[in-house]
């Protein structure tokens, strides 16, 4: 219980108990001190409860009410004297701290305030306690144990390392301007110290596209661009050449979505008696489509995450913000959480649940009809290589025939087939060594492609005939000149003729594919537009409310914008790692093919690394020359090659 004249701490200042009234107390404290300019001291009183204060001195010599204010002044005057830098108490605190640290039993043990004060200078007088408490609390050597429990004010000796760290921080704070000025001079010379890395954060934010302002870059006379920031970070070795800034620069996460998908709900599904075939790369672990032919219908079975991902759900919004799975040489950043494969990939379990497209084709492979069903299907997995080895088998032969017929049909309708060598870039996660290898083009990949195109065409026909608001994909018919050259030069010329694709709710011709109507429905695990398509189809099948056209356009636009950002990040990332590969292998020589002479500097293509370059060299289209890299500017993704 508090007694009259006890010294307490109230709102972080010393106060004296003036009166007691049951469980309430009146405390008095100095609210404002007198100044040399003549300003008078101001004293205040407040009725409090015992829990509102911390007791410093319980038994205090009798103080009359007329001298409380004088006693408070005495307490504060003593505190001012001991808190002065030259105060003797600082030496006492240091000596006591050294004494406690020299004994293992007390080195880290809490010690009570009065015991600590007694070790410093003997038993303190009541008016000295606040000053000693303040000096200890503000010292480097001791830390106040908070919260204060059971009214015991305890301190713990800090370690030497803690003290040095605190002193360093205080020094840096006190000399911040001087330290920063010295750093700026070092940065101008690109000769920074290891501890300077803390100043480089603002330059990193520019390099990663999180800000377009940097006071530091202005100070050293460098334009505030991501490329310049990237260059500074490389020159100062804050970043290694293997740092890929492009996913973050385009506002994308390098990590997969983490909101787990629930398993598919129990619902009525059609069980398909025939086995379907998932044909993919040998290393693929996420099969999301399978195809089959039952003698009458072509079946295209697609993973069915829309069974659990409803419009405007949390997972749906995450997928919309991502737009698509991000594929960069470091690996894939999935649009949906990786656990989706457990329940939605096809062929990882004995039976798979799918959204299936049953397509009736005429003799020329035109789509006569398409039905959409929720199904259960048995899936057999093939690699591209194993499928090609068995392409004449009874189970696969018809699929290869359908693919050839559909390709011929599309070509008759103006489809443009472009064949440019592609490469696969991988990065070792530990060594950051880059490998580039050319991607083979097996015939079975064409089989899968044609089946997916037929599914997209069939879904578009189904949506149009049933008046379903739907994401249709179109492309204006390309204007192809008659003088297309042969070889790679011709393929690149064709590519330049292609128009930009359009996404909308009105069906239209896709000139590049040679299709009168088309939509994408075959990758709902990887593309948000496909996921929307599945949500609409499922709503129609279940006779539930569908997304209307206006809302569909809003969602499609958001997903498409995010998907385009992902494509740009993928393109920039591939070029980044290609240049890193060249930096890691500076002596490699390559064969380059002349693909365009229409510009001031001829354009060449290096098939082995999938890279287009400019080269001042007299030659004809499709001529091959030997080249090697002579200069690389990683921040601007540019390079210079020379003939060898």
C-alpha cells in the first residue's frame, strides 16, 4: 500500500504521494520546470490508483505539503546533474557493469535497482533514486526489464557486443549527414564499403521498378531509370550478374500462389469408359490435358479447377491478379497454388475429374458439334518421344490422322504456320550456371496442339450457340506478301506479318489460326482467361447465374493485363539469362543466319541460343556466318557481336 510522501513514477516522471484516500491517491509532479528566462515552474496534481504508478521510494522522510514542490525540484535538479555527460555516476555505472560481467553468476542476471545503486555508491538518499534510475535507464551498460512486475524495478547488464552496437548506432545517428556525404563520394567512384549496402536500398527500389525517384542517384548525377540503377548495383557489386530484376519490375511475384485449393466437390459426373492420353514432355509433372478418340467423337479432357474456384472467390482474385503462370528460367511461379496438382492434374491418380469437350468432326475435320461435360476419366501418360514411337498403334493412330487433317483444313483457310527454332534455358539454383539447349519438335507435340485448337474452336461454337458470355480470341487476317523468302528469313518475315490478337465477348475470325471462331479453354491451371471460360461453362451446365458480358469484359481485361505483364517479364528474363550465359562463356562461337536486310544494319538469328542480333556484315538472306559476342550491357539487355 502506498503511503503519504512516497516517491513514485507517474507517466514517466517522478511524483510524490500528497494524500491517500482508500484505494485512491493524490500525486503531485512538476509539469513544467522554471527557466533562466524567468518562466515559472508549473506543478500538477492527479488522483490515481496504485496500478497507475511505479513505486521508487516507499518510506520517505516527512515532507510537509508546503515543501513538496521544493522536494520535486530537488529530485529533478539531482537528475539533471547525474545525466550530464561529465557526471561521476557514468564512471560508477561502468565500473559496476564491469564488476558484474566479470562474474559468470551475475553477467546476465537481473539485479534490483537499490542493490545496483548500493554497488555503485552506497545506499542512495530518497531524492537521488529518480536520478540514479534515469541514469541507468539511459546508459549503454544496463537495460530496464519491462514490464515492471510486482513493483520490482530490475536491470540486466548488457553484453559488450550489445553496447558496441548501440554506440555505433548512436554515433551514426549523430553524424548521419557527415557519414552520408562520405558515402556519396565513395559511390561516385563506385568504391563503396561493405557497410554502405544499407544506403543502397533506394537504388534497389528503382532497379526493381518499385519507385522512379532516388535522391541518391540525383546526388551522383545519374538519371533515375531502372537500367541506370541496375548498372550501379552491378558496378558496386551489391548485385551479382545473376540477379534477375524483371518479375518484380513488372509487379510479379517469383513465388507461386499459396492459397490452397480445396478438393473438387461431390457432384454428378459422366464416367468415360475409354482411356485418354496425356502427352507431354518427359519431365512434366503437371499434366492438365488428355485426348482420346472413341470411334465417333474426339475427346479433349481438361483439368477442372473451376469446380472449386468460383467467381470472385479469394483464389479467383489471386489468379486474376497474376493472369497466368510465370515461366522464367529459374522455374515456374504458378497462378494457382501447387497443391492444385494433387486433385486437378490428369493422370496422377487412377481416375481423374475433368471438364471434357466431346467434338463431332466431319471428314475434313470441321467441327459439326461440341458438347461439354463434367467427367471422370482414366488417363494414360505418354512422353512426346514414347507417343511418336507408338504413333501407328491402334490407340494413337487416329489421333495423329485427326491432327494432320485439322492442320491441312486450317492451312486451306489461311492459317499461318511459322517454324522458328526454340531453345530451353535452365539455371542451376545453387551455382547459377546457365544451360541453353535447342527444343526438339516431335510430331506428337503437333497432335496435342491440334487437339487443343479443336477444343478451343468447339468451346467457342458451344458458347455462341448457347448464348453464353464468353472470352473469344480473334486475330485479323494477316496481309502476307507474295515474295516471302525461303528458309529462316521467310519464317521471320511471316512473323512480322502477324497482327495482334484480340480478346473480347464477340466471336470473330482468328486469321492466324485459320479458324472462324476460337477461344482458349485448355489451360485453366495456368491461364486466367481459360479459368473464366470454365467458370462460365460450368455455370451454364448447372443452370446457375453466369457472369454477364460487361462484368466478363472487366475480368478479362484485368486478367489479360496481368498475363501480358507476365509475358514481358518472361521475355526480359529469357534475354537476361541468355546474356548471363554469354558472360559465363565469353569464348563461345555461334552460327548466325541472316534473316532481314531491310534495315540499316542486317538482322541475324542464332538458332543455338534463340537470339536475334544486329551485325554489320555484307551477305544475302539465309547466309550463315560465324560470330562471337564482343560487348554485353546487362542492364539494358543489349549486346554487340562480331564475325570470327
